[in-house]
C-alpha cells in the first residue's frame, strides 16, 4: 500500500467514555466483520475484559475504508486501555501511530485520564481528532465539552466530531476526519529494515506472536531478522495483519502495522520497544524505543500447594510475555516457602494479574501485602532498595529511609470536593492546586504512594459515588518516619502480613488489621492471639475464641447428606488455606486484611 493511503491511529479516552464501542462501530462500518461475527466489544477478547467491561490489553485492527475522495485507505486502529495502571500499554500504542482519536463522553466531559492520555499523545507528536461520544444521551452537552477541551487541554475543538457509538450516528464522519486530518506515515521501502516491537504474546497454537510497526524497509516472510538490543537472529515464518482475524500477507512495508511469527521460544528474546532489522542488511541505528516501565508496587505470590511452584514459574513467564510492564523474581518466605516477588504498575494491575493466573492458568495463589519500593540509607553507608517489608533490617541499622511520592490529579463534581479533600489529608496529602472547570473541581495533590496503593482508588470512588476521576505520576522520594509492623498469629510472626507504615498511623492500622484478621481467620479448636508489633513492642491484640468441638453436631436431626455437604464445603475451603504453625489462614485474608477503612 502506498504511504499516502495509510492512516495509523490510537483511540484514547477516559475509562467508560466509549473507546471500545466506537472501535466496534468503525470495524463494522468498514465491513471487516459480518453481522453474525460481530459480538459486542470485539476487541476485548479476554474473558476478564468482558466481565469487568474494561480494556486491559491494547488491540490492533487493520481496516479498509473507501473514502469519499474515491480512494480506498488502510486504517490501522489501536484500541487502548484507559485505566491509570495500564498507561504503559497506551504509550506503546502511541509510538506505533501518527494520530489519535480523543474520545470524550459528551455527558461527562474531560476527566483525569482524558488529560493523562492526551498529554501522552501530544508528547508523541500526534495529530489529535477530538470525538464527542454519547450525543444520544439527554445529558450530552457538546458546546460545554468543546469549551472544556479548549480550556483544559488547550487544543482546538471547533471541528470535533459529534457521534453516538451506541446508535452509530456520524461514524462515517469519524472515518472521513481520520483520512483528511491525520498525516500519512513516512518511510522508505528500499531502506534497511527498522521495525518497532510494539507487543508480544503467547498463542497456544502458534507460540510467540510479535506485533510490529514497520518504520523503514520491508519485513518479509522467510527473512532473517535481528533483534537490535540482543543481536539474536530469527527466521520469519509468517507475516500478517489483524483484519481483525489473523490473516497472512507476504510482506509489511513502511507505515504498516502487523504481526510476525518467528518460532521465538523465550521471553528474553522479545523486548517490547526493541528494533527489528534485516540480519543481512542491518540498519545502522535502532529506533527510539519507549521508556521501560518501572513497577511501583510489589508483592509476593506463592502457590497454595507447594507442588504448583513450577507451574507458577511457567505461567508467570507466559504472562510476562503478554505484559511487559509486569516483573517477577524468585523469592522464599519462612512461612510460605518458594514463590515469586512480583512488580506491578498499580493495585488494579496486581489484581488483574492475580485473577488471570487463577483463571487462565488454574493456579491457587496467596498474595502477600503489597509494598511500594523504599530507599534505605544504612549506617554502614550503603544505599539499598527495599521491595519486601520482611527484608527491612533492624531500625538501628537504618540511617534514614525514603518513600516514593506521587503527584495526583483528581477531578470531581463540586458537591463531593469536601470528601475528597478529607480523604487526601487523611492520607498525608499536600494540596498543590485547586481549580474549577465548570462545576467540576480539579485538585492536584502530592501524596505518599504508600498511602495510595492499598485502597485509595476504592475509597475515592466510594466517597464520591463513583464521580471522581484520578490519575497520578511518580514524583520523587522523600525521607519519612517509617516503621515495620509485624503481625503475629498464635505468637508466630507471619512475614507475609508484615507491612510498612508511617509511625503516626502504625497503631491505628495495627489495630484495624488485628480486628479484620479476627473476622477472617476461622475459629479453630484452641484460642488464638492475633497481635501487631513494632520490633518487640506489641501495639495491638485480638483474641479468636475456640470453636465448639464438632461443627456437624450443629445439624439437627440425622440428615446425613447435609452433614456430608458441610464436610465437603469445609474440605473445599481447606484447599484455599495455608498452615501457619498450628493455625490455618485463608488465602483471602492476605489482601483483605490490608484494606483500610
Ligand atoms: P471504554 O472503557 O472507553 O472502552 O468504554 P466502552 O466502549 O466499554 O463503553 C462504556 C459504556 O458506555 C458501555 O456501557 C457502552 O455501552 C456505553 N456507551 C458507549 N458509547 C455510547 C454512546 O454513544 N451512547 C450511549 N448512550 N452509551 C454508550
Ligand atoms: Mg474498552
């Protein structure tokens, strides 16, 4: 395809503003799928995405559009996730495109992730076409939202396209705007190959599939390609495009987006952001990749059944291939045995990975308390990073300890502002700015990340009835008065439950965790003490009373089948428990205990 007939674009938006629905309509309008093949949200093909109604992985589709100027264009569409934890997926899609459709819900207006995403697109030098969606809703107010886009984002919105992705209104106008307003890609087909490795994932039938954007030269079947960062060479078995089903082609030229399948076996061989080149005629320089992602939250993942360790290792390797922002390394815990310390971009990311491990790989796991990365200056003069609260040395060996801070932007309707300000100050937040956009307040706060990872997002949602939106960036490290709180169950420390907190919050939090564990740990045949301690000093204590001897005795009459059911239920529950000394702690206790209220 000649470059002048190609348009590559991402769809960016705040969560729920209609990206995936708009993508469906564009695919349909270009006739890429028949009515029968068309399921809702074609691109959200993970079960988890459909259930939660959110997009986790960025997806790609190639469309063919006969435009009003009589020419047929190739449109490469990339749907992207909107949630703050998946910003990394967004940055990768943007690097593969020249323009963005900025979707804004006309009944809601600009939200925190609208801003975060559009700034990323501006950074990537994108041409931006604003699209006002959901104009079918009575609450839609296009004039106000256009004003907002100009005022808050600072881009012209006069010729924003007004659509309803739900009813299909004005979809043609979006396609025309793409063709007319976005620049075609640039590149030289006769130059040595340079292709950006945008994404890779594991397909059970085909092995490793790699998504690429060709910038210069041609990528052909049968070619020997070299990964420029590692020098590893592979033979290309297949080249293809997503139309949206995988369809083989002979070659991809400059400006094109597609996949290759090159019998790549190991994770280490596909570094997202790497440049592929022709082994026989290599390019002199790699493309500018994108920033590597840095995990901000770590937790331990351990198999409930120790025999599952190898299976867990295998599954993590496959997930990592599918998600370059996810990191892991082997670790051992006194209480939990062999497992992995895993790094995530945020708490939702953590939850999603955990859920994918249990669903796609059928693994029962225990997750330990999530922790941010602390920096310690030790009395012996060395600096160390602390990823795991259990590794924190004795206070006497620590000169000082620093914690990461974030800069958060929160947008919220006026009437909930008070609740948001209270929440932020409870979490040691410092207000930097407070402005108004119409009747919505935009508060900018600096907050310690430690106060945000556990449940800030949940709390924010609940105190604003879901009306607040939230986005953040990392904003440096600062010294802080932090202590490690250990949790003892039946006098035994459970390293997986220890956590780090600001000294001022230690007692309250210790008490609330003990109280929660009292509810979460089932009664056993003996009394159990649950304690929180800083060093050897006990700061909180609860007691779980002993259980009456025979649970089944509670079943009156001699209903055998009922008794059996109850026993089976207990057995089922046991599978999800871990033994700590004499005490069994259910898997669910680990994360739940740490949510604060
Ligand atoms: P995404 O998170 O940006 O991908 O948003 P989705 O495409 O998943 O849409 C979020 C919700 O808004 C879904 O319930 C859609 O059915 C709904 N929605 C999307 N577009 C429209 C529209 O034009 N009008 C109305 N009324 N609802 C829409
Ligand atoms: Mg979506």
